C-alpha cells in the first residue's frame, strides 16, 4: 500500500516547483539591438570581358588577344599595378548549326572570350578606365562593386553599436516595469554585412558632350552601409 503514495508525492512536488520555475523565467528579458555605420568606399572591383566570334579559330583568338593587350597597355598608362589585374579566365568553344535535311551539325565558327578582373584602389581612375576600355573593344562589363579597405574595423564598430542598442532597449523596458537590469545571460550576434552598392553612373548632357568632343563617364559611389544585429538575454531584478 505504501508504494501507491510515491507517484502522488512526486506529482505534488512537480506542481509545487512549476510556479517557481515560471517565476524565474519571468525574471529574464530578451531584447534585440541594431547597429550600423556608413562610410565612403575607397576601392572598386570591376569585371571586364571581350567576346569574339569568327569563322576561323585563330582569327577569333587574334582579335581577343589584341583587345587584351591594348587594355593592359591602358592599365599601365593609368598606373594600375599588375597585381590588381587578373586575366586568367579564357573560354574557347566551337559553334554549330543544325542542318535538318542532313540531320547533322555543321561547324559555323568559334567563340572566344577573355575575362579581366580589376581591383581598383584609386576610384578617380574608374571612369577613364571603363570608357577607354570600351573604346578598345571591351564589350562586356560587370560592376563596378564598391568596398572599403577598412571593412574588418567597420564591422566591429557596427557590432559594438548593436550591442549598446540591445542594452539600452533592455534598460528602458526594465525601468518602465519598475525593475533593475541584471547581468547578461546569453548573447547572439550576427556579423555586419556589407552589400555591394549599385554603381551610380553620372554622364554629362548630350549637348555638353557634343561641345567638348565627348565626355568621360564618372562614377559616384555614394556610401557603403554596414548593419549588424545582437540578441541578448538579461536578468531582470525585482525588489522584494
């Protein structure tokens, strides 16, 4: 008969402990904070390409090679160092057309493409580089994508601001509820992100270009904004 009382006693203890556990949970506060920082970019990455099609493979390769050689000469004139250039990506493929009557393919020529990646550390050279590159035969441009050489430092600043924002939010809530903010229990941080801003192309009017014999394109990068988030759990101290 005594064995029947143990489950009942255990259930009673569980029920008595539950309000205490719930009370402890209510004495914590979870908050989030945001932090951001804006900065003018000081570098840009742009991908340039030249694509050619010709009946003969050598003809296509020669055309592409000439454009690349001329571009490298342009980069040298603009004092862009070789370490900032990457011309390793080359694509060559034959092209065919389908002859329905003969039910077979016929070679029509060759496609040759070369990609050039430029990591530009002087944004003043961006406009002249892009305009003159297209004049030389560059027919594929991707970017520019702006960034900052201080990215790691700026990310830490954004994280610090997010953490401070989380604490201020917790303090406001605690004060409003007549409580005091206790120590932090846990923290989750999302590192600052640096999305590449879209380039803003500013061109002179057609009349001004005609009067001056052509105007160079110029790029206005604007600002880069890094954002970060911090979620934190604090103790909430209530005077007895």
